[in-house]
C-alpha cells in the first residue's frame, strides 16, 4: 500500500515537472532581430522599429516584472540580468545589450548600444 502511494506521488511529481518544463522552455522563441533574445510566443507584436519592439503580453507586469520562468529561460540562453530601474531591466550577452521594459500587459524590448 505504501509502495503504491509512493509511486503515485512520484508520478505526480514527474508529470508536474514535465508540464513545467514544456510550458517554460517551449513558450519562447529566439528573435534574430534582437541577437537571439527569447521572446514569448504568445506575445502579440504591436509596434516595431529598428531598435525596439512593443508586445502585448498578458504575463507582463510593472510591479512584478517578467515571470520567473521567462527569467530562467533568459539565464539558460546566456543572458545576464544587470540592473533594474523601475519597470526596466537590462540584459547582456557578450557585447549585446537588451533593455526589457515590463508594464501592465506590455513588454518592450530595446537594443542598447
């Protein structure tokens, strides 16, 4: 009886881990225009120019910034979090600098030089 309960708990943990992995790592795609910076697949492009893109993304928040899963994806893709100033956070990868501004349901990416 204890063995069945242990197997059931292990199965639940594995399923939850698999769901977390899938929803976190397959929810983002690399942007060629922004040096491979991951962008949420569900983000809707509202506006763009040569150095910036603005997305409508329901998970963006001014108070809390970007979700922890997105931060994890950025870190695993080699982007290092630098400084946070209000709703803006700078990320670097080698010589590349991207400024991420998270507002209520708006995500803005800017290339910095």
